[in-house]
C-alpha cells in the first residue's frame, strides 16, 4: 500500500487510520466504521491520493 492507495472502504467495526509515512507517522486521516465512511477518492482528503504508507486498526 506504500504510496499506492487511492480509496478506502472500512468494513470493520473500528476506526481505521491511514498515515502518510511508515510506522504510523506523518499526517493521519481517520475513517469511522460504517458505509458512510467509504471513500472512493482520497485525493480530496487530508491524506491525499497515493500518499498513505501505513494503516492502524485498533
């Protein structure tokens, strides 16, 4: 997923956080559980298109 992610679908019951850099560092962008938080176009989000390098699901 390193700098190749353009969309996200959170099908978990948890908040998913994408980070700009590896090791959960850099600018984070959180996606709450539920279909209303699916995002088919990350280019209009703080994380940006093809910028995510790590993901955290607590």
